[in-house]
C-alpha cells in the first residue's frame, strides 16, 4: 500500500509542476486562476492522501478548509473580473 501512496503522491507533485508552468507562462489571468485552482485541488488531494497514510483525521478537516477557500477564491475572482468589464 505504501508504494501506491508514493505513486499517487508523485503524480500529484507532477501536476503541481505542470500547474506552476501555467502560472508562469499563462497568457491570461484566467489561465493563471485555473492553475491556482489546480493547486488548491492538488493540495486537498495530498492532504487526504496524507490523512489516509498516517491515520490523522485532522488532516481531512484541513483539506476541507482548503477546498472551501478554493471555492471562495474562484467566486471572488469571477465577481472581480465581471465588475472590471463593466
């Protein structure tokens, strides 16, 4: 089971690296925001993976907080972008 967790963790780290490239090279703010959402989703996945591997239920609560913050960030970005177009 440890090998499976290691493989999933490495895959998630690869996704973070790809997202970081999109943040740096993203032609628009929307591309950068989608990459930031990828960071939030990957952080939640990593925390859930760590919670399962270590048996610490508190990490699941932290993952839920990150998921909530990612959703609030997306809504705020959309509202701010829509207000800037008017």
